[in-house]
């Protein structure tokens, strides 16, 4: 399988990455290379092997349901580009 | 030709924990913006999520309550999309292996019962809130809600009408509150539903669905589905194909309108979250949670039918909410099992009517369960008649006394059962109403009722009506 320039454009859009025409071509080459590796992996017979979700065989540690954090809004907002009335301001987003 | 409506629901229930699902921030409602958003919630670099044990307990409780499989091992996944109220650029959710699998919920419409199958329920985090108004062309972001624990509960496309969808949503709403995992507050967004709606000709494959987002009241759910169904049928009849889409319901116009064309699941690029290890739930943990679960509505319904002789319908009404069931149990415990049916009748009749009229929940009833039980006991032992009982009920509602006994005593409502006293009154009534007596002797049955009425009136309703009947018959016959 290899990606078309249109596929790369769609992936870039979903990833919110802007690509020039030249970048799109080089990215297409790199992605197709990665897909080549995956094809090699897919050639391995994995019948009967349980898929794993994590590389280490350890289970999730759980945290007791206790509020441990206090208000640090002032610290966080001191390094935010723009805030108002306690809110973080971002370019307008509306559906 | 008729159409078949196919509906599946996805519900987000906010779990009743103290802290967030992956951090130690508070989830209390109504705080100042961003004061409950810590480094994990706002996704500062280098932070790691740690799963809240109580959120898992909530999921186990739910799984047990709906007869589902609790996955011995489930996986957290990243659902990737870009939106400013999702600071990580992905939502931690579960995808391939959710914590709760299968199960279902019995719903009831009148006398009809139906089983709605669940596909799954999975744990995930909520996003923050975007405020689009009034920031000189910018949006404001509040991340207090980011990381709030949610259980997303997904049904099979089992429902066939808006009424069924609402019946399911109500049953689920009652259940999550019953087992104490969600406060059910729809105004505050603690319980919100998305409805997947499609139409088809009976027997044909499923039609293309559109998803109505964020239905936060049962009334809106019914209106939105009804509108959407009619819209889809019109489109098809006019030769246009339905395109998969996400739509919003506008309560002001009563219409649904498309929000964005629905991106297919691949676009979320789900993959297992490397920051979280598999969640293991052993049989021991499940047993421990099970032992702490309250008696479930279904089991309680069966018990009410056996112990108190209630019909399936009555039992279902009385277990429609935990508060209602608690009230019934408290009342019947005082009044005695023999009065089980009478207690049910009073709660579903007089009390429910009065609560509805005042837009009150049974938990806020001015008449306590013990007071109502006391009233029913006085009917059962013939101290008062049903009619007088309604007066006592009224007085209890208005707080005119602490108990039925006190009101009966204070207002002199005790039933007259002394036959000598009743006979005396009947003699007076017969003397005063010769015309009715003659009419009765001439064969007019109605005249008898008029005489009973007069006798009851003369005793201000306090005579035992059965006794009046018997004595009157004896006198007129003799």
C-alpha cells in the first residue's frame, strides 16, 4: 500500500499541520517508508498470540479518591499568552 | 408503507467521585473558572495520569447492576482530535476493550416491558468548556471540567420510538442514582444523552443514522427525535439520501440541524495510551463491590409482589426512583405487610397527585412515610373511613398535627361505630325524610342512597358507612 498526495493532505489536515507542496512530497516518501516497515511486520504470523496494549507486563496502579491539588491558577495563567476573567483566551472557535 | 424508527442512545454519566479521573483536582460544581485545573488537567509537559480507584468502583457497580461482563482486563486509549477545551489534543477513553461489556436494562411503558441491550460502558475523561461570547473575538476556555470522570453507556439500536428512548433514558437515569454513581443532575450536565436515529422500511438493512448531541432533558429528547424522524422520512420520500452527520437540537425552534459531517472512527486515530497500563479487575474486587450494592430495582419489584401482594405495575412505579422506594419501604414497615397494597394505593394516588401538583419530589414530601402509615393504620382498624382519611391527609399535608392520631383526636374525626348511637341518628333521619322512605318502599333504589347520605351528613361523615348501610336496611326491611 502506498499513500497518494491526497491521503497525505488529509492526514496533515487531521493533524493540523500545514505542508507546502514540496513538504507534502517528502512527507509522502517518509510515510510510505514507514508503511513499508509495517508491511514487513504484518507479514509475521501472529495467529494465537494475544495482542498487547503495553510493552511492560505490569498492571495499572490506582489512586485513592482524594482531592490533593489546590488552586494554582495564578501560576499557570502567568505563563499563558492571554487570559481574562480567569479564562484562557484562544482564537475564536465555533462550529 | 410504514417506516421503522431505529434508535440507539449514548449516555455520559458523570461519576460521583471527589477528585478527577486521572488527577487529584476537585470536581465540585460551580467553582471559579480554572481553579480546579491542575498541571495534569491543563496538560503541562511531563505530567502523567494516575487512575482514580473510585471511578473504577463506579464502573463495576454499574456493570453489576445491568448484568454485564466486567472485563478482567481493559485498556485505556487515546482519542485524538483538536479542540481548545481538550488541552492534550486527545481524550483518554477506552476503545477496543471497555471495562463494562454487554448487559441491559428492562424498560416499561404502561403494562409493556422491553429489554434494551447495552453494547458497552467505558470510562473516560470529560473535556473543558468553551465560552464563545464576549471576549473581543476570542473564545474563553475553562478547564475545571477537564478530567471529570465519565461513564459512557452505549446501547444497541434497540429502541423503536421516541417514547421508548425516553423510557430507557429515564430507567437509566433512575438506576445510576439508585446505585449512587451519578447525581443525575441534568441541568448541570451530570447526565447527558446523544441519540443515534435512523429510519428504514421494516425488514430492510439499517438506514444511515444521524446523531443528535447533548440532549439534557427528557422532553427535549422526545421532541428532537420526533422532529429528526420526520425530517429523515421527508428527505427519503423526496429522493434525497441521508448523510451521516452530527446534529444539534434547538429547543426554541424544535428543530434539529447539522453541526458537522461526522468523521469516521479512523479519524480519531485511537491507539492504546502508553501512559496508562492495563486495568485489571479481579473476582475478589468485584465480589467486594457487589456486597456493597443496594438491592436493585428489579429484585425489589419481585420482592414487593411477593411480600406485599402488589401488581407488577405497582411494583414498577414504586421502584421508579430510590427516593420513592425508600418512602414505600419506610411506610410499609410501620403500617405492616398486610397494608402493603393500601400503602401503595395512597402513595400512587393521593400523595403522588399532591406532589405532582406542587412539583415536589417524594423525598421532600411534607407528609413523612411514618405519618402516612399512621393514617393507613387508622383506616385499617376502622377508626376512620376512607373519606375522613382524605381530610386527615389534607390536615397532615398542611401541618395541622404531628400524626394522624393527633389530628383525629383534635378535630374529633373518630368514626362512630357504636350501633346504638348510629341507630338513634338513623331514626332521626327516617323521621325527617318520610318522602324518601316512601319512595324506597315504592321500589326506588336511589332513595336508599339518599337516606345513607343524610345519615352520613348528620354524623359529619364520621359514621362507618357499612354499618349505616346495614342498620338502615334492617330498619327499612323490618
